C-alpha cells in the first residue's frame, strides 16, 4: 500500500555501512572455495514519467532512506523507518588467481519517494511526499575478475517473487470494487492512484566495480554496483484532484533498477590435505613466550623491522624474479612455522624521480611479495602491505640501500 509521508527529513546522500567482521581461522593452505557475506545501501533509479494533462507532476526524491510519520489510504498513522538496502551471501570458486565464479542469494529492499507538486493538507499535516516500499529475494550466478587494484563483477539474477507485492495490491483493489486508491482530504483535494498494469519480472543483471580495503587486520571489498531490469515493474496513473476536479494526470513507471554501495568480506575454506604426522608438528608449533623469533638466519623482535636482503627489483619494476622468490623463502617458512602470525611488508625506494610515482612503485613491490606468499597458501588477512616510497631512507650516500623491502612481525598469536 502506498504511504503518504507527513514528516520528511532531507538526505545529504551520506552513506554509512553496517560493518560486520567475520574472522576466518588461520590456515596453512586455502581451498578454491570461499563464501562472501555482503551488505549494501543504495537508491532506486526512477522510471520515466509522462505528463498526460495539466501542469502537475510527481517529483522524484533521491533518498536512500525515509524516517518519519506516514499514513495509509484509510488515514491510519504510524512511525516508519525504511532504507534501500541489499544483503546476502555468495559461494565463490577460484577458477584462477584473477577469475572467480559465484552462486549467491540475497534480499533486496527498495524505497521510492515522490513529492507531489500539488500542495495540500491531509489529517492535519501537509503532505510532503509518498513512499513506496517493498522487498524481494533473488538468486544469482556471476563472475568476478581482478585486474590491477580493482575488481569487476557481472551477475545474472533470477527473481522468483518481485511482483508479489504489486499483485497483492491489485487483488486488494479488485476486492474493494476497483483498481484505484484515493489519498484525498475532506475537501476532496489530493491524489488518486490507478493501476495500469504490472510485469512479472523474473530476471535482471547486476554489474559492479570495487576495490579491496583493509580495516584493522581484516580485508574487505568495497563495491559500487547497479541492478538493471529490462521492463518496469508497475505502471500507475496519478490524478491530481482539487475540490473534486481533476487538474492534472501523470503516468509513472515503477522500476526495480537501483545503485548500491556494498561492503563484503571473503571467508576462505581450509583445504584438506593428508600429510604425515611428523610434518604436521612444526606447522602448528607456536611459541608465545620468546621475545625474538628467527626469520631465516636473522633473529628479530616483534615490532622490529628487518630488511629482506637479496630482495631486489629491476629499475621501475615490481615484477618478482626467481632470485626474489628465493629471498622470500625465509618469510614463507616463518609464516608456516607460526600459522597465526601477522606481518607487515613495506616497500621503499630512493628519492630519484617523482615522489608519487615512487610511492606507487613501492606499494606495487610490497603487494607483489604479498601475492607470492598468498599463492603459496598463506592467508591474505595475515599480511599488511605499505608503500613508503622515498620517505624513510636508511642511507644518504648510497641510494641503492634505500631501494629495499622490509618485514615487520606484528603478532605471533
């Protein structure tokens, strides 16, 4: 049932996220399967509006939420808070390092808000807008492709029940002897809605682009995406009535298309491997009491930074060579010896050239080291990367020493 707002607070489009933190247990090797819970807020994209007669029209309000008092056609009032949102979960399968396939399910709530150009008072308050709120469920199948620092998502969506709300409204209107709903005051001034038809939408598409972000020690995916369907859900005729006389008519297409900003976290399954018992012991060994730990032939304290000797890159390059992989072998062995330890890898450059380019290069080099360790089975959530560029030199006379990668142990348990 359409609701008239009698209290309406303007939005500044300031999106906030309800952040959920799901911590996966430390693993020595990950399966190709993972799950990704997600939550997002968004706004409905308005459909085409055709003015049939007169100068009155419905003005779409770009709001993702509504809070205030509302009243239905019978004049019954209540307090209401609604948002356009989506939440669900995806089951992912890693086809390759950059490509993932997914199966998912989610619940979507959509909110459309219009302000009528006809100003009038109903139930003692000025009508400042109408609210159309409903939800539906969907199942989807899609692909995600990682390229550079961004990822791209494309999904096909099957919707089993999107038309149920409007069908229920049509049945209620038919049961009352017509397909119109009046929102008029005692002076017969207001709006009259007439249903012109509905489409039983069964499919849509979703396309999104996003980037991985780190909050604390956890990796999340921040994504901007859009839901698109080829046909409108419902078409309504709105008549503007003043003192019992129709002064204008307009036709509104109700869409399920919407833009969302979403936050998700990937949780990896542990890969089952059968190994001899003698090999399991060192991989699960934890030493909580020692102040120093060994990384290769070096002994360092927690929080101390260690230059990874032998880890060098070609000029202006972030590609790992076979020599670099050998230099990272000590770090890999350390991460396997301490299966829940967390580390920080920071890249550094000399001060030659553009500073911003050097910072980007140092980030790419640190990220290349992280990707190598992840490829070897280390959880990405155990590794933080930083790019410090030329800002932390260790030598004034020898710029080559400043072109380095450093390791810091953040915690062992």
